[in-house]
């Protein structure tokens, strides 16, 4: 199993930026995709961004142009650069690892992102 530790969240004003980090440990294969999810209060967990082993990325429509997912395999780390943050981005952000369509990482504690004026 893959263990995941998220960090980098915090409180930021609208229009601000944060960079989230996800460090993975355990049985990690470079063919796995890395992904960021978020869950706001009262809402379902949703996939925010995903990056394949080849570097192909996909994003939730509402974050396109504002968020950038990247990975550093040497550091077993996936990042999420979040710019132009909006109040509706407020959520707990989680990372995970996928082998095809299957989640293979254990859900961590996540990191809270709060966007408020």
C-alpha cells in the first residue's frame, strides 16, 4: 500500500496562491498516476487534477488555467500549484495514486485550504 502525506494548505485571500505537496511512501511505481482530490463541506469528494506517468494532465473544468499539477518521481512527490484562488476552492485537499482506474494509496488526513476575505 502507498501512504500519503499532504501539506501546504492554509488560509489565503481570494486571488492568492498556495502550493500543495504530497509525499508518497511504500510500494511506488512510476507508472502510477498522481492525483489531487478535494472535498468541501456538504459536497462529494471530487477529482481536481491528475497527472499520468508520461506527464499528461487533466483538470476539473473549474480549476483549468488556475491550478497546475506536477510530479517529481525522484522525490516521490506530487504538487498542486494553486493560483487565483476563489472562495469556492475552499475544501480539504487530498492526494492519491492510481493504477489505471484503481486507487492504490491510503487516504491521508488531507490539508485544509480556506479561501476567505
